[in-house]
């Protein structure tokens, strides 16, 4: 195989984000993967299939060509979800990283084919609306190109709208689980953590008060104070200076 040029920084970011999945309690066994894309080089880097996290090394990561899914370097097979990641990268130019997990509470919503509703400000801080759940995949989706079609149902649900994908950087695939994305691998992982947290909170809230819609103006305030031109949450300079 021809070697692909992948920066050490990207490989390390993807490696660390993958190790963070079990540390955050988002995976059982090897159920999860993170990738990161280098659009200038036309490649992305992803976890190999079925490798336990405690044995994973940065050198194990597999480089895949974005255009056609060809493996460019790596001695191991890439994640079985690789084509889903590739589909999302091709559809949404703003995405720099993708995370997939089988975290318990988010999967519960996916198996019930229900969106994760916006029930409070914790959800609205990150997601500008419900985390949507796709329809069931059709027989033809599963008969061929299953993993790519798993991405297609997300893309079709979001109508290929990159801005919409940026405002709610997560989706549930029916009967399957959550896929999250962000500006890079680390950001996509953080959205997976948040997706699982708000799914758990929503289940508890719905048990206590099945109908409890919050006022929209409160949700809007929480989203816009973190996102957009008027955002004022945090200290970006302090965060990037180390």
C-alpha cells in the first residue's frame, strides 16, 4: 500500500479521542470509534476494527482515502463503520471529526426510534434542537453498502444541510446508536459525551414529567451565548494558550 501523508498531530488527536471513549464510559468492549479528516490531503484516520482500547496504539490507526474509501496505510482493517464516517465527511464540509458509540441512554432512544428532546438548558448549550433519530433502514439499505447507507439515512434526514448539521452535531440511527461530529476528532468525542448525558437526563425527566416543554426563549439564550457571533461563554485565549 502507498503511504499517505498524515500529520502526527492528527494521528495523535484521533488516537487520544479513541482512548477517551472507554474512559468516559461510552463503550463496552470495543463498541466505538473516532475518526479525524485532513481535507487538504483528501484522507481521514480511523480506529481499526475490533482492537481493544487497552492495546490500541497511534500506529494502529488506519488512513483511508476520502474519495473512494481505499485504505492507504495501516496493517489492520479499518472500523466496520468507516463508510458511515466517509459518507458524513462527504456530505457535510464543516465536519472535521466523527465519533460513534453505543452509549446506553442514547442507544435507548435510538432503539425506541425517538429523538432526544430538548428539555432544559444543558441540552440547549450544545444542541440547537432535538437530537434527531432516523427512520429504520430499508431492506435495500442493508442488502448492499450497509455502512455507507447508514450514513445516507443521517444525511437524508438532515437534507444534506451543513448548517443544520453544525447546529445539532449529533444524530441517532434507528435501532443502532449515536453518531456525533465536530470541528475535529476531540470535538466530535465531546459531543458524544454530551449526547449521552442529555439522553440520560431526558429519560429521568420524562419519567418525572412526561410533558415538560421548556420556554423557547430560555433555550435560545443558552445556545446563542455559546454559539454564533454574539457568543460570550468561556475564555478561548486561555483555553488555547495551555
